[in-house]
């Protein structure tokens, strides 16, 4: 078993210090030891602060163990009063002052949290949330200042600090002024916080009725006149699923039609990338049904979900399943897709996959549009592009059940990394796992940690830690992250309140591009990388690679466009010919078994083009999976949308000018936005 990563090890150490501090506080009460109790209290506050500021995963484990933040504060306060009793008796002024002030503080904290919950629930009662469509006529009150609402539970709980300090100093000096002052400061600050919150709360709670809000939104939609919608819903919302939407944003922006994004879960907005496309989030089906978009004729669906039916019931709209990546997984040719008018796939391979369910989906429903997301990928030059060959290991995740093992991380991940690290030729490894890796299976999570540990240990062995930490790019990267965080904040009190969504999107993407370039400068050229965040992107990793090793997933299908060598794990142990026949993506791949047999052939092909027996097959497979290079996939995607829209207008006519009179960019410019 590999060692935990430095981050995980530090989290374990801080958690242990936090738990131990409470044990020491308890012992100090029994021993009536003021110095010991004071030291333990200081450690408990510091450990709590460090855990929250670094967002260690240990916080969830503490919470699940019934030792969450509020419980920890209450226990510490109880032990403080117990210390007063152990040293001077519970009938002393200091003990009584501590108890009364902490009780009053607790009551004010309840009031403050209650107001916050009331604001949240009341504003959540609005039938929709918007981005890129302003509704000034509704006069929705601004919420209280962000300082009063952000992390308010932690802030209010920490108001007990003056009381705690006052009690400890009073016990040490016998001067009652300290506990009196501490109690007054704590209770006074809490009362002041409640008073400061009330005006903003009153303003924020003054909301229009749902009927008024829907009517106003329909008037705004009538002005914008959306023609194509991207619709997304998912039952288990987290940042790990939103990539299904994010991958289509730029393609949506490039359409000639006026686009709109329709979401169903408000949590989605927190993780959605910046876009110039207007967004309407409508959680309830009854309000979604009341949205009036008379020119809408095309709806695009990146995922199969039960709540798709709420949009599918619009009979005057052509419904299209676009998916979130082509692969040979069964999900890429789901029988449920028959409910859509069309299914847009990347190439001939996507069409052939649906032959498996030919009685459910007809050939006329399939449209080949390529993969417009892949235009940034650089093609293979025929040889390694640097002095040190780069291998990208990009496994898929474990899936929803253990019935089928999709990921190679569990059986082969550690062995693969060990083999690559021990290769006679020095290799640079980039580990880019699926964002859901380890979220369901503990075995996958443990294997994932072992892979990371191996790479970090090898970096530490080959480079001095000062070399890894001291880099001129780090400071600029931190500044960019802060700028990105500021740009993602919205509202009148945000750092950039006057930016349009188009302007905001342009700035964010420019910064992300710069951050991606800086990332590769943050470590020595030959150092390994573990990429689990948004920067760099998967496609940035592709452009750094000479060889990809992965599983059967859309990652491999996308990589084929580069025509670089790649290897796929045959985890089922099928004969090579049978596996390649069943999984067309593997037809041009070097195959690895669970023991990593076959890896040497893939590496030899990467290092010596003369040994690359799959080069011709990769070119043929690229055409089969993703279509031809001309016309570009961006043009094919746009043409497919335009064609379907025209047919939708023919089936359900409306009195509007010709399609060409309403390019999306023109409308955005009329509204004051800059073209993206």
C-alpha cells in the first residue's frame, strides 16, 4: 500500500491534533490545570482554522462521526465552564458569567442562523434563477452583504473567543474585569451582527409572487427570442457531472441560432463554466411548462435523465441527444435515445453503435456532426516532441456498480505506474483520472491514492523540495486564481459588477489559457504531474503527450484525433482480435492486460516510429470515429442545428424573419456585449 500524499498526511496530522486537544482539555479539567487547558484550547482553535482553510477531507469524516464544528464548539464551552467549577466552584462569578454569556451567545447564534435560513428558503422560492438575462422590472431586493452571509456559521461560532479568553485570564489573575469585558464583547458583537443583518434580510425577503416573476421572465424571453436550448438535469448534482454541459458551451456559442441554456438544479450554476449564453434555471416542472419560447425549435440534451421528459413534452421542438462524449460503452448507444428526434454522433462509429438497438433507433435519426470540442488538439508529428517522452494515464472511473470493472485503476494502476517509473528510458507521467474516480468505490479511491503517492515520491526523490516549491510561476498562478475567483462572483457587490456575461467569459477564458501555460512551468520539465483540477484541461494534457494509456471511454475516442499512439486496457481478458472487434476504438490501439503485458510494445512504438505498426490504422480509425477534417466539425455542428431548425419551422411555422437575419453574435452586440 502506498503512502498517503503530503496533503492527506498533513490533514491526518491536523485532525489528530484537533482530537487530541479535546482529550487534553478534558484531562486538564480533571487535573484543574489552567496552563494545560489554555494550551489545548489554543491548539483546538488553530487546528479548526487550518482544517477549514485548507478544506481537508477530514472535515467530512469528523462531521459524519458526530464531531462536527458546532458540536466541537459546544464541547469546548462546556469544558470551559467545567474548568471554572474545578478550580473555583460553579457558584463563582466567573463560572456564572461564562455560563450566562455563552447561553446568550448561543441564543443569538440561533436567531442569526434562523434569519439566514429564512432568506435562503425564501429566495429559493423564486421559480427561477437567471444568468445573462436581467429582470430589473422585478426589483428583487439585494441580499445582505456577503460578509454577513458567507461562512456565517463559522464566524458566529468564533464569537465565543472573547469569552473564552476573558475566563482564562480571570482565572489566572482573579481580575473579574476580564471575564466581564470578554462576555460583553462576545454578546455585543453577536447582537450587532443580528442588527446588521436585519435591514438586508428585510430587503431580501421582499420578493415578487411566482406568477409575477414568470410573467416578467416571459417578457424578457420574448425580447431575446431563443431558438435553440441546451437542456441539462441530473439527480446527483456535483461539480463532477457538470462537465457534460461545460464541454458544449463554446460550440453552443458559435451557433447562428440564438441559444439559451435551461437547467433544473440551482446547484449546477455553482460549477458551470463562464459562458455568454443566457441561462435559465427552473427547478419545478410546473414553472418550466409556463416558459414561453415560441421560436424555440431545437433542444439539445447532453445526458439521459428522468426529468428530460419535462422538456421533451414540447411538441413543437425538435429534440436532439448530443451526449457527453463518444465511446464504446453501452451508455453511448442507449435504447432510451429512441425518444429523441435525432441523435448527433461524432462519426460513422456512433451510427454503427446504434445498430445494436436497430429496432429502437432508425438510421434516419442519426446525424454525424464530428466533435467540435477537439479543434484545439495538435496532431502527431510522427515522433516524440521533446527530449523526455510524456505518457498520459487517463483512466475512466469505476462506474455505478461493481458488476463491470470499467476502470484500470483498481487492478492495474499501481503496477502500470511502477513499470513506467522503472523503464530504462526516462519518462514523464501525467496522471489525469476521471473526475468521479473513487467517489463510489473505496477500492478505486485507495488505488487512486496509491498512484498519486508513487508519482509524488518519485518527484521528491529526483528533485529537491525547494526546487518543487520555489518557482516564479507560482506567484503569478496565485494571482490568476484570485482574478478568476473575483470574475466568477456576480452581483452589485462583486469586484466586476458592470461586466456583461460575454465580457466576463472572455476575460475568464484568457486567464484560464494563461493559467494552463503557467501550470506546465510550475514544475521542472521532466517532473510528473497529477492533474485532478480544471487547469490544465484534459486536452491540454493531450497536447503534452506522446502516448496515451486509458480505458474504454470517450477520452480515448477524443485522443484518436491526434493520431498519436495509444494503449487500452483489455480488463476482460478477451483474445486481442475479439476485443478489437467488439470495441472499435481499440482497433488501432496497443492492448494491455491487467498485468500490463503489452506496455513495452506501446512504448517502443512511441519511441521509434519504425516500430509503430498501428499508425495507418489510427488514421483510418480517426475518420471512422470522428469523421473527415473537411468540413470542420464546428461547421458540421452548426449546419446540423440550422438544418433542424428550418425543418422545425416548416413543421410548426411562426411569423419570423429569415434565420440569417438573426445571428446570435448580432443580437449580443445589440445588447452591449462583446463578441466572444
